[in-house]
C-alpha cells in the first residue's frame, strides 16, 4: 500500500491538474477519432506522452495482421497513417511489470449533432468519446505525470498502449500482442463505475442470405417468398436467445444480468416492389454469449438452429456467413494476485468495488487469450453513457480515477524508496 502521506499527496497534487484534465479531455474529444480515423488523435497523444519521462513510440499496424487467424474487424480501412502510441517507463529494479491499455477510437455520433464540439457545463464535459474512452486516457496520463512530479521511482516496468479499432474488433490490441509486448499484468482502462471486471462476454456477427423465387403477386403461390422464409429464421433465433438466457442465469460473474445472452437481427434487406414476390433477403445481426461457450460452439449451435427449422426450401436456399466480428469471451480465475492487488489498493483509498463480468467485449480478451497475460478492467464513472447521445465525463471523477491508477502503479510495480 502507498503510505497514507503519499496517498494524500497524490490526491492533493492531482487536484492541481484539474484545468489540465479539462483542457486535455476537451482537445481529445474535439478530434474525430471514429474507428479507422485515429491518426490525428494518436499523433496528439504521442506528443503529450513524449513530454513525460520515458520512451514514447508510434508503432505502425502491419497489413499482414489481417491474415492472422484471430483478426477480425468491422471496418475495411488501411492501417497506413494511423499508428498506435506506446509509452514505456522503465523500472529501477525487480518489481512486477504492468501494461495499461486504453482505446483511442470512438463510435460514430449517430444523430447527435456537434458530438465532436465538446461543451463544458459545470464539472461535466460533453462529447463523443468523453467517457468511452478518452477520460481514461487523461486519467492514466495524469497518474504518470503526478508520480514523476513527486519523484516516485517504480521498480517494475510500466507501459501504456493506446489502441485503434477497439470498437470494431480490437485489432489494435491484437497488434500490440503480436508485436511481443508482455507484462506481469494488464490493466485495461474502460468506464466500469469503479468496479473491477475480470471477464467479458463474447460476440459473434452473422449474415444470413435467404434465396426465394420471384413471381407476380397474382401468381404468388408459384413463387417462394424469401421474406416469409426469413421470418421463420427470426422466430427460431428468438427461441435460441431464450435458450442462451436460460443457460446463462446464475453463471459466475454475470449473476446480476437478467438477460445474459442475446441474439439480435439488426439489418434486414429484401424485396423491390410491393407486387413482386421477393427472391432474396439478407439479415445481419449478432450473438452475445458468456464465457461458458466457445466461439466454435456458438457457430455450430447457430447453424443447428436454422437446420432444425425443418423447412425443405431453407436447406438448399439459405447460407450463413461469420465473416464479421468474432469477439471471443475471456474470463480470469475468480481469485488472482492481480485482482487481489487492485482490490486492496481501492479499499485502501476508500472504495468498495464489486468484481464481475462485462456484458460487452474489450481489449482485455486479446491480452489474456492470445497474450497469456493476467488482464483486468477498471475505470471511472458513467459507463451507461458509453455510445449514448450526450455522453459526458465528470472532471473530478477523471482526477479521482487518476489517483486510483497512480496508487495501483505504486502497489503493483513497487517503488525504490
């Protein structure tokens, strides 16, 4: 634990950075870093982290990553011009090492006008990405800055990974892992309302093609209505969702979720004219599933659901693709030194966090599943505002979260004093 006097010093000094926190967050939110457009924000952050004691790099994402068996992305944008930022602060001894990871990309604004023109109302800063995930970037930046200002020397190595494409498949995290960066623990920075997440659910994107047979309305029975066939599939998927929910109830770390499984058809396209029997339909959607299932198992279950509809036409005229997002779930052991250490730090600071799982996916899965590193997720308030219209971050919470991060760095990495 940091000494009580050091804990007080962290809080007192971080409060002095209130205006800097507001200014930095304002600037970051002003940069439209929608997935695939992160270059300007990454260069801004490279410049900022370069002012800290340590080494800062811009690391290009390699196009060869697309051939990786674990690569998945919801966009098709070249990696050129949008490298990722890595900050490295070398430790002074034999302490435990840590990677902190936060993502630079944000989702689109939807119908939120002026989403990238941040506004400040009291202690709140509104704008797309304010809470997801740029507040966390400001918090970890200030955590390092205040530790260095106080002359703290960590024993273990510490580095920050600022990733691209988290919102569309987490290719940035995979890129860092494939570059070979490793640590004794990974802290993924996401808004968690100051709770600790040690698991996240998986997500599988699907596309269904249904072929029909075109005919005139007056000869409908001589055709095959692809929309009607698609409706049978939707009905079966609703029942599959019910099955996922029932299977997931009471699963450890996800007990609080009333609906622990999801199947959603989000896009349907079919038909050209009201009096023509449609000969094709495409449906795009996703499946959310708990770590109790593997990606391969869910793919098989999904295909079995359609096969068991028992419609002879569908057996030969329905095709399913899983070519989009394939976000694997991940789950840490229920007890682990990394989780225990963060819990101890937070309790020392007066917090009482819950340990649970995320009903979403994040960069942690690649660090844990492919990188083989213990990985947990922790961050500030307002998680329910992620992706929402009028998303905002509280500046005081940004600073308090920075205190949490700084104290944990001391506890996990150790200090030479």
